[in-house]
C-alpha cells in the first residue's frame, strides 16, 4: 500500500481532509499580520485585529494595533494604532502611542503621540501633540465604528473595479 492510498473511498473529498482549525477569539492576534499590496485601493474604513501593513491606497480611516505604511502608500483619513511606522502619505489625523515617521513620510494633519521618532527629511504639516503615558489611554483607544461601515470597493491597478 502506498502512502497516498487510504482505505476510504478516494472519490470522497472530505474523507482525506483534516478537520478545520478552531476559530480563535477576536482581539489582538500576535504573530499574525495582514498586507494590502500596492495594487489595492480600498474605499471605506479598515480595522484589523492583527498587525497591518499597507502599501496601497485607503480612502477611509485605519484602526489597528501595529501598523506599517509603505513608502508608496496613501491614506486619506485618520490613523489610530498602538505602534506605527509611517513612510507614505497621510491626509488626516494620526493618533499613535509609539510612532516612527520615516524620511519619505508626508503627513498633512495633526499628530498625537506618546513617544515619537522623526527621521530627517520627513514632512508634517499639522500640529504635534504629546500625550502623557498615564493620560493617553483614553486618547488611543480604538473603537469600532458606530455606524455601519461603508462598502469596500477593490480597484485593480488600472483603476477598474475588480
């Protein structure tokens, strides 16, 4: 008997599949991350329980635990995160506990932070507001939107709806 044969009927696709993994409770999922590539455009708010890396365009708010923005990324909306490394363009407010702004970053809007590092060459057109560590908890809390989220439209790199 070869290792690929089994005693069950080989035409039954469910017979050889392992059971589905159990769903994990929602909340911060450490070790997991989500990536939105450079060819992705989202019209609507983005919320993630896992770490988030965006190289595409978002026309809406971004809300996550840990966030990395690529150099060619554009966000038209607010950004809220615990930890963020920003390298692209943002038009909107930014509220992050631990914030790193890379030299390629272009931010147009107010920035709230507990700790900040700004590389030489970065651009911020707005107000910087330091939030004390003990007072910052309420400012950085991430809440689900109260109203239903708008539809998400995925657009291909040539601008057509997918």
